[in-house]
């Protein structure tokens, strides 16, 4: 497995986690079985792919990227799918998360490139 494949696995883990979280929102506190089952399936897939990413990406870096990008995408899903609003403070906070992920990727010697 190459570093490139590890980052591809990390991207897949992020996508699965965001989809799982979307189904969590649709599960209505686990009262709807199909969204609940899909949520569990996508979360399991996310953790499996995250474990593959750890072959070449340090745990802290992988988790920072996984969490940061997941937060941003989940916030977007909240706005688009669930019609939730983000106030200016939330937008600034999410912007800081994006800045942190970019800094880790661009400048950290901990990140595998």
C-alpha cells in the first residue's frame, strides 16, 4: 500500500463518515430502521477505511483530517439537506478548522507526503 492509497482510503473514510452522520440525522433517534442500519454500515466502513489510512498516515494527522473535513462536510449537509442555518460564529469556527487542516497538510512534517 502506498501513501497515495492511504490518502485515498482516508478520503473514503471521510465520505463514509459524512454519509453515516447524515443517516444518523434521518434515523429519528434510531426509530427508523433503514436509516439506522445504513448509519451503522457507513460508520463501520469509515472506521475500516480509516484503519487502512493509518498504514502511512500518522494517527494524529489522519484523525485531524478525518475530523476536520468531516465537520465541514457535515455542516454543509446540515445546511443543504436539513435546512439548518449557520450563524457567523459557526462559519468562522468552521473556517478555522479548514485552516488547521490546510496547515497540517501543507506544512507539518508529521504528515506523510
